[in-house]
C-alpha cells in the first residue's frame, strides 16, 4: 500500500465517468441490434452509474442548477420553477421504467 494515496482530481473523476459511459455505449452497441433496446439500455446504465449501482464508480449527486433569473421569470409568468440544489432526486434508474412507460403512453395517444 502506498503512502502517496490521494483523492482523485476533478479531471480524473470526470475521465472515469466518461470512460465508463464510453464502455457502456460499446457494450449496448454489441449486445443488441435493436436501436430502441440499445438506447434504453444505455440510458438505464448511465442512470445506474450515477446512482452508484456500478462497481466502478461511486454515486454522483444530480441536482438542478437553474439560472439565477429563472425563479423570478417563472414566478412572473405564474409558472413553476426548478428549485436550486434540490438535495435528492432519488434512485434515477429505479424510476426510469415508469418514465419510459409514461412516455410510451404519450406516443400511443398521438
């Protein structure tokens, strides 16, 4: 064990996440010829990685970072706005299939 251990730099963390996504793209490209299945698998895999369900990566905080003027703009219009730094969006990959079903229902209604 090295006495020189340290935290990963932001650049190293970014590269590890992006490398994981690139490997996941390659995996889903090879595992199926069905474009819809591959895209859904890729989306689910990326959400799983962000949620910390990948052995290679920790969980990542995903939180809205709205423009500083958004709240006032939407309030003036009587609209809802995104809260700043909402602490927890939940396990995104666990909610993906329900969102996919809602979206499929919207397509069916058109």
